[in-house]
């Protein structure tokens, strides 16, 4: 079966971008963790990779994007979009099911607009240096997608990497076209096979896909009918929660857990590729971050508080603690508040194995940061003991915590910046800088920031149990009650 006859006359100039934003990014631990994965971290420059992707999509070639993420990251997505003044439709997966079901959902959402909507599925955790070149390639890929092809951007390999899919190119889809048919699509070969593929001019699959909504629907129904049915039902039964579209949990949970590469791209006869020389990186490990970072004449890169002596090709990242390297080459040193990683740059892909080991040992550092983000701001652990815990809390202007109570702990709040509006049982207090308030065990309470600057305070908890699950919410602005 070959792609349908030309529909170029129906091709709309605007592309509907769908940003996939649900991964965990364990290879760049300890900065990337389950609670704050790499797509939300400023690994390169001052913006997160998710924000960089959203900014590229401000080009007139694109419609307002759809962001597909999970429930845990919903407020992170909304907050980071607000920081760069970008709009998006945010769609929430109730459970993680890999990229296949997510693409199936994207096709359903696009088909509801129009069956011949051209969709661009883009990763939130990749970096493109040549943004203008990327937009131009998106337009080329979209033209071929409008004619019935499923198009990916193919990257010229720089090494025999085993973590990428490889593409063997065929004849052009049309005379003079830069887009070629795909003769072979192979996922993650071993090192020897990867070396042979490079010699035979294979391309890496970048993971960016362009397709017409009805074409992708048909191909998923053809190869993964259960996945297609589950995605269609999850979209049909989706509900709105605040600014989020929430897919139906029961229906989406039935979707086959499989990547779109395995589900469709290895089997379809509609696959096509356009070579892309755009400075692409999936920022897959710390070596890739070093390569994307500014370096001195010895190849050293420092972000934050670091000093390097008599060393070369070193990458240091430390926001707070002084981190020093002397006389050691080719290492990465990442220092966070609660963990330090020292890594030979050639061993970058082993960080995932390290994180898996930390999970087996039930170390909280594998999943959680000292700083935990919430829709109203964040809190950060400062100190803890058997019957006490100290936190720094920051509440954004105009936001407020839930109306709540605790059964096992009392709290002292000391305001260090701004003004807190505190509800304590039937009373409302304004607590200013250098003032404090006591909340006894069982008191129904709430904190709000009525001001125009961040509210910062120190919270001292005391009691027999200090877990985050010791909470009853009565009212909540974010539907968590």
C-alpha cells in the first residue's frame, strides 16, 4: 500500500504541533528526577528544553500547540508556559503508556479538528541549535505528510550509538524532493550493527514525526487495533479539570504500552525521512550536555559554583556548593543539595543503571529533590529530625494553599519576605515580615499570598509523624481536595 494521491491542494500552511512531555530523564540524574525531569530543567541556557521547544513553535508556521503530559507534571507545564508567555492545550495521561498511545491520542485530537490536519509530534527534551533551519524542515516534512506519508527528521550519525533508531533512505517521494522514502527502520541496534549502519549512510531517527491525522489513525488501527480503540475512547470520554483536558483513565489504561517506533514505524509502508542538519541533540546524557555547553580552551565547562585546575574536558554543575576538580580529565561532576555525581564522560549511559540501583535501595534521592514544586510555588527541606522538620516555603503572588488540617503535627510559620494571609480555624490574620503564627495540631488552616511579590517563610513542624500524607484538604483552588 502506498501513500494516497496528492492532497497538496488541501494542505494547510499551519502545522498542529504536539509536544510530548511525560518522560523522566534518568540519564541526567541527579538534576533530573521523577519529580522534576530533564525537560523542565535549564540544561542548556536559561530556559528548560520544554520552554525552548515551545518558543520555536511561536513561528507562524504552527498552530497553538497541544502538550501531552501526565498528571504529576500538569502545573509545571502550565507554569513554564506562563513564564515565556506561551499558550497551549494541556492534555493529561492518567497513566504512562509510552509514545505509541500518546501519538494515537494526538491523531484523535487532530482528527476532531479535521481529518487532514497535519500534525508534528515533537519531543520536549530535545535541543535544536538551528531554529530557523528546523522550522524550514518542518514545512518540508509537512508537505510530504499532507500527501499521506509519515515523515521523520533524520540526523546524520556522529558515532555508532545504540540508543537511537536507524533509518535506511530510499528514493525521493517525488522528483526533486528532499524527502525520501524509508527502506528500513530499525530500533536500537547493537554496537557492531550500528557501526555498519553508519558505513552504509543510515540516519538516526530524531523522534520527531509529521503525519496527517487520518493517516496515523489508519496505521495504528492496522497494526495496533487495541491501542487505537483505547486512545479513541480515552479522548471521547475526556473531561476538563481547570485548564487541563484529562483523558479517561479506564480507557487509556487499556492501551498497549509500546513506542510509536515499534508500534507503527517499523511496519508501515508510508514512512519517509528528510535529512536534518540542524544541530539536533536529544540531550540524552551528561556528555551531551557538556557538548552543548560553552567551554574554554581546555574543553572545560562550569555552570554555577565551580573551580577547575590542571584538568581538561571537565563539566561542573553546582548551583550552591563549591565544587572543585584538580588534575582529573574527562569527568562530569554534578552537585545538588542532596547528591553528588562523579562520572567518567564515556560512561554517561550508565547513570540510568545507577538510578535503578538507588531505587532498589529505596533511596529517596532517586526520585525526589529537596525542593518540591506545587501549583502555588514550592517548598524546600532545610533540616529534619525525629520529631521536627524545617522547610522554606515560597508562595507566588495571588496564590494560596489548600484549606487543611493535620492530625499529628503542629506548625510554626515565620514570614521572612512579603505578607501572609493566614486562616486559622475561624480567624484570619495578616502576618508580616519578621512576624510569626502558631498552628496547633488539628487546627484548620490556610496560607495565601495577597501581595505582588513572592511570599517566603520558614515552617517549623513538630510532632509524632511528619509525612506529607498527614493532611486532610477541605477546599483547594487546584481541585486536589
